[in-house]
C-alpha cells in the first residue's frame, strides 16, 4: 500500500470556513480602535473636570462657611501642622491634614481684633480693643501674644504711649514678631491727632514669649513710625520724617539687641516720597522691601516697591507698572518675596486685560521672567522651597488650573486641573499656601458667607 504525505495545513479542519481568521483579526482591530476612542473620550472628560489621575487636584477637606467678616483683623498662616485663621472676632487653629478644629481664641469682653503680626516661633501678636471704629474711644489699644500650638494667651499689655494718648482705629504694621522679640508700635497721637511728647519713643520691644521689657527705641527728630517689622537680624520701621506738609517716607533699621538706630534712608533720595500721598506696607523684612501706593487707589500700576540691601542702603525701585505689566499690589495672595526676587501677579493688556505671574530681580529691579501658561489668567501665587505655585483661571471654560514654576527660570514643573471652582465660589481669596503636597486656600468675605479653609491634594 502506498504512503500518503499529509503536510500541516494541507487539510482544512472540520467546520472551518475560508477567511474566518481574517474576519476575526479585523474584528479585533475594530474593538481595539473603539476602546481607544472611548478611552480617549473618557480621558478628555476626566481632564476637563479635573479627575484625571496624575493631572488633578482633589478636595481633602473644607471648613464650614463663616458669617460675613469685618474689614479688619483678617489673616491666615500655616504654622507647623496647624492652619491658623484670624478675623475680627476670633483666631482659630485647624489640623492641616484633618481639618479638625484644635482651638479657638476669642478676645475678652467686646474686643475686636484690629490687626495682627505674622507669626514667629509659633507666636501670633494680636492688636485688639473696644470701640474700634470710634476714634474717641479706647480703640485698638491692647496687645496679646497667642501660642499657636495651644491657642492659649501668653501675655497681654497696652500699646498706649501715655495716659493722654488714644489708640485710634485699626492699623496694619502696629506689631511685629521675630528674632525672639515682640515689637510694638505705641500710639503717638492724642485725641485731636497731635503728636504726644513721647512720640519719638513709640517703638518698643519685649520678649516674644513672656512680654518682659527689652528696649525702647528713639527715632530721629521730626520722625514718627507707621509700620514695624522684625527678624533674627534686624528690626525695621517705616518713618514719616519732616515738618507738616513736607514730610517724606524713610526706612529705618534698628539693632535687634538694643534698639539703637543703625540706618535711616529715604525711600527715594532723588524723588522724595510724600508721607501724605501713600500707604505703606512692609512686604518683607529680610530682605527689606517696602511697598507704597496711594491711599484711595487700589488699582494696579500706581506706587512702587523699594528694596534695601543688608547694609540698610536702597538698592532698587520696582515700579508697579513697567515691562512686567501692572503688579496687583493690594492683595497678599498676589505678591511674594524670597531672597533674590519679587514674584507677583501682573496685569497686561492686548485686546483685553489679562494677568500672568512675573519675577523681578530685587537687586536690579529688572524683569527676570514672565509666565503665561495656557490661555488663562493668574489669580494668586505663593513661593516655597524655590518654586512658585500659581493658581490660574482659564478664560474660555472658567475652570482653574495649578502651575508650579521654577523660581529662578519660570520653567514649568507641574500642571494640574481642579475638580471644583476655587476662587469664585466663596468670595475673596485671602491666603494661598503649598505645603507638603497639599494646596491650602483661605478666604474671607465681607459680604458673607466665606469658607475659612479648603485643602486640596495632588492625585
């Protein structure tokens, strides 16, 4: 019998039809394409609504809304693992990661909180008093040191320079904490606004934790202070010097150990800055940066920042309006300083007004970089560990994104989308912090209600 040679594939399987393998392969390709399309659409939607893993910001916790706030006494800070919020009626501490309220401090009697220092060594200084809006009353006469770890009062005292002096209404820069000192700006006017006899000795320092007396400074003749600040290396004061009608603003540096006057430089030696024409603010103590702007004009582009070196001499003047655009100088969440640069939200105009983050060199006053990621407007910024975190609102969709930029170059390091609206929902954005992977937004609203804190995480 002969042998039949049967090779693999030469005899079709039972039931098999020609072309079935090709059709199965085509079907698989179609399924993969559909899945890819669906996946792309889902990814696009997730990106738009802020739920794309690796690209998103999600809410960790938020505090309940507060009633309307007064204009004075408002502030917020991150101190270790505690978020601190101050407003006219109380100071409250929350756990950073849990949102749990740890403590609340309410000033005694009918006192209102007029203003605060920035914290130092976990201590916050409060200026408070009764009849805050009544110039003939006690006004903002009392100072209290608050331990922010426990919410307990450390000490309390008066900021009146003499028995005939009046404390007046709320004023920023009346107290400062730093270098183990509480620096207090005592009242220097009487009920009619006249300078009292000891007006030249209106700056005094006490121990930050005990309130024990350290020193009282003497400012130059015909000068009186309007803002004070303190750090480990210096105590500073903005002074108004000169006769009535010809007074100008100067920056004084005091020895933190003795209160002795080391330097007193005009903000601008060539063009005197008139005391009566500007409001002042100490943006930074070390390095020393003083902001001035007209008292009744909150628009950007009016005023300037004056920068001073370690020797107390002025190094540069940064105009609010320049090649960087118009710096929005009246909101604390829009201006920040590190050791070398001023960072700010600045407006610029093409077909319409937009805003972006900019960096200006403190030593020269020159623009270092300007960033305008995407098509949105910068809303707020904060600086931490050499990085600039920028909150931006897209113009078309009104959704918000988070950009992290290199502080030295402006180069983009991270880009995230929020799943909820950040700035428009609860009113004025007062504080903006980027700490340990968490983004912290604080706000208050004079019309109310406002939400003190909302905390987001990257995911």
